[in-house]
C-alpha cells in the first residue's frame, strides 16, 4: 500500500448504454463526464481535482451488476441524490441510514443495473 491519503486509485463502472448512463450520472451527481475512447473501450471520465478519478466503461468483459465491488460517491444531500436517481429510472436499494461516527450511507441501482452507493457526513 502506498502512503496516499486515499488508497483508491481508479474505478470503472460497467455500462451497456453509454449515452443513457452518462446522462444518468451527470444528472444524479450534478457533474459533467468527459467522453473518451481508449482502444475498443467507450468511456466517460468522472472529474476530480487531481484529474479523472474513474469512469463509466462499455467494452467486452464488463457487465453491469449488483454483485462485486461497491463504489461510494461523496454526496452533500443523500436524499436529494436518491430522488434524482429515481427521477432517471434508478431505484433506491438501501435508504439513507446512519453508520455512527462515520456519517450516513445509501445504495441505489443506476440506469444500467449496477449497485452504487453514496456517503455523507450529514
């Protein structure tokens, strides 16, 4: 492990319909994703202060799923974010719940069928 303050270097969220998924995440998270083609992979990059932090990806070998690794996005308003997800066809899987001193979390299904999560201190 490195001495980085955040041990996560990159994430990829599988999608089957890039245009739909990109529009979903841009609306739900209130951000713009940058499209990119890398070989056969169709991607849309999530921004961060240090450059892209991860991406949506459509390519062979990637299948949206509720199983496997779970990505938590930082949210200032979990309930508002869940409402925006539902407004775009997402589903709340775990409503906002407290996790003690660590704040609050929630899980939702995205437009592609992935389980994704939110985290907030309030």
